[in-house]
């Protein structure tokens, strides 16, 4: 019997066909596709994680806070061998592992259950604090949020706390597709920067630029990557 660690791997070019296997949540297509390049670059070039090491105490961690419309996330997990590609066709069905919001108890490789906006960044900040207490300074946390999600007050509290605590293992990737209702005076980077974060703004479709942004040194400070997605 095959398992996730022995499944064939796929390339970036295969992702549209993998996503095409999933139907039934078309209202979140735009939310999902806006995250595709960010998630791919993280799993393909940056994260110290694989199906064989996903249960290791020492590992990088990815938190999908933008959990509504997780099709791109599921496609990347399948491409990297965490789940079988055949499971994608059962997306959203009653007995499927793959719900319309990810469930960490069902989806192999998923670190958190998400979908309700505003939870991922506080969870990531708490995890970074816990890893520091455990003496695991090389284990990084990457949390993916949307610009609209950061209208939530819990995000503002987490940004303020993480900066003051100097959680340099924490990386917040904000997919900015201009969907925020309130907006950020002076731009989104100003909020993170005011709280002591390292910040960078980058084209959210440029893989080389994303990789460079994710790996900028930022000792003593958490790091925010604003990944800009132009709306069609």
C-alpha cells in the first residue's frame, strides 16, 4: 500500500490541474488562488518540513490563517506528498479529509484548524513564544493571512505583542489583494514597522522575490512579508 511519503511529487506547473480536481466552493476561488504562489514557494524552497518530518518536535511550521478557500493549500500538500492526489476529488464531501476549512485533526501536514478569521497570527505568536521556552530557536513559524483578515482586532494585538517580545522566529506573510475594508494609513508595512517588526513588500507572484523576502535576516525582530496580488 502506498503512503504519503512514497507518492509521486508534482511541479508548480501541475498545480492548476490538481486544483481543478476540487469543486463545490467556487465562491472562494479568488481567495484560494491569491495564495498559490506564496504557499508553493514556502513548501518548495523555504520550509524545513516534509511528510517524513512533520511529526518531529524540531521543524518549521506553516499556519494557514487564511483558511477559507484552502484549495491551493491542499493542492500544494498533495504536490509535496502530504496527502494523496486522489483525495482532492473528494474535497468538501461528507467523509473527506479535506473540508472547506482545514481541520488539523484530519488533514496530514496541517498545523492548525482555520477559517474563522483572526486566529492564525495569535496562535503563531504563542507558538513562537513556546518554541523559545523549549530552546528551539532555529524552528521558524510562517503564518499566512490576508489583508482583509488583519482588520480583526486579534491581529493587531498579536502584532503588538510579537514585536515587543522580539519573536524573531515568527514570520507573517500577508497576501494583499486590496480587500481590506478599513485600510492601513500609510500602508500595511507601517503598522508592523511601528511595532518593531522587520518588513518587506514584494510581488506576490514572483517566486524568486518571495524566496528572498522570506529569508531576509531579522535578528531580534519578527518579520512581515507583504505579498501584493493585483486584482483582476
